[in-house]
C-alpha cells in the first residue's frame, strides 16, 4: 500500500479545477475498483466507492472533495495572451508571476517589469481583469494550434513536497482536499467494515458551492456522514489564536463546531460531536474543536440533504489556505486516519444520533 505522502503526491499532481475533475475521478476509479465492492460515478462527477460488511448494519458516508481552486480561460488576445477568471477562493495577490498549466502546456501569469512599476503598484496586485497568462504563443492561432480554447481550466504548478525540521510537513497545491482524498483511499484499502455499508464519496465542485455533496447525501441518506476536509490554521504570525482561529497544525484533526459567518454555514450535530470526542479519547487521538467563521465544507450540504443526516466535518489544519503553497502536518493526517479506522471498526455499535438523545 502506498504511504499517505506517496498517495497525496500522486493525487495532487493530477489537475482537477472545479468543474473539470474528470482526470482525478478517472484515476481514483481505476485505483479503487479492485479493492471495493462497488465503484460508480454519477452524472455530476461524484465517485462512490463502497465497502460492505458481512452483516447488515448502518450506512456511514465519508466525503472528501476532488476539486481544487484555479483559473478558467475566458478570452484569447490576438497576440496569444490568455485572459481568465478565478474559480473558487483564489487569492488574487498570489497570482502574479505564478506558473500555471493548461491542456498540459506551461504558462505564467504575467507581471509588469519591476523597473516600470510605480512605487504604489509594488505594494498591490492588479485586478484579475487586468491579469493575463503567457503560454509562449505569438498569436491566437498559435494558441489554437496548442489545443487551448475558451473554457479550459488553468491549474497551479506547485508539486507537493515534504519538508520540515520539527515535523513531517508537506507543501504544495491542492492539498485542499487531496489530503482528504488520500486518507479516504487509504481507509478503503484497510478492508470492509464488520457490518453495514461504508461509502467513500469523492465529491465534485465543493470549492464553488458544495454542489456534489448535496447529491451524495440525497442518494445515500446515511446514518452518519463525515466530511473529511482541510481548513485554515491560526498558528502563523499573521493570525491570532483567540481573535481569529484557535487551530494549529500538528495538534490533531479538527471538528468544526460552527462554520460560516453567524453559523449560517454549518452547526455541528451535537450527538455526532459527542461521539467523535468519545471515540478520539478511546483511540488516544488529540482532537481540536473550532468555530470557523471564514468558510464552510461538504458537511453542511450533506446534513441538510434528503430527510436530514447527522453529520460533522473532520478537518486537517493547513497554513496558507487557498494558495499554491498550502502546508499541512502529516501527523494530523495519520491521526485522522486512525480515528476513521475506529469509526469503521465500530460501525455495528453506531449510535442512533436521535436529536433528543443525551449520549
């Protein structure tokens, strides 16, 4: 079995900007077909990898999204430069002088020569509408000859690499959420649950509105759903642990108690929260809890799908979120995997998660 680092590196190398997840979904389908009882892909790009136990039991769905943030080609200049829009939560200031890839071709987001930038320009990025990509083509006809056309996705070029003196860290693009996908693939290779049905849902278009997750929740109506994702970390000099976000890399996976401004994104099911706390304690897994006002993930869409689903998000903290140089700690990934293995191993005794249940 590949290590988590090997699997993450392989998955992150496959470009899958939201709406263009096919290469990654195809790769996962082929990789998981031999270890699962069923692998299917629905009309909107969700991949469902299913492992069934020897006895009847509950259905547990664990989701990880396949899409990444990136760019979308919107126009081609007569002289061969490309204009684009952002897809997902791209930070415009991270774009100038950034390498990208489109249709297998290397490109670079242009930046005005420093010698000709006014002093005021040096402290800010241009508007996205004023940016462009250079793919080394001298005309629109040359761009067409490269097979590049309007509507093509442009992904960041920033391969995952290991680094760190005090911890096993990784850096690169699409760690959100290829790290979750890697953990989920690893979990599937462990074997089936003792009873019930384990559904690994590799969801589409999370970065642009949690779109695939609602379809997945409606289709499976699980007894428990967990969204395995990443989230920002509050442990860098530009963040404040109490005023901003009390989460650190290397301190264990995170259960989001609330997500979105004012809790509009997601408020965790309290029964699932208590269940994860108890399970983490029994496994010796450190568990962080956080109120994250700045975003949301698939747990929200699944929780409110169909007849409603008891759900929570199990997140891995990452630094420099929504940039091509996201940083995560592999110890958090290993801890999340250990916790999920415990979920699967004890599925036969899964609580009912009734809204008024005390335990």
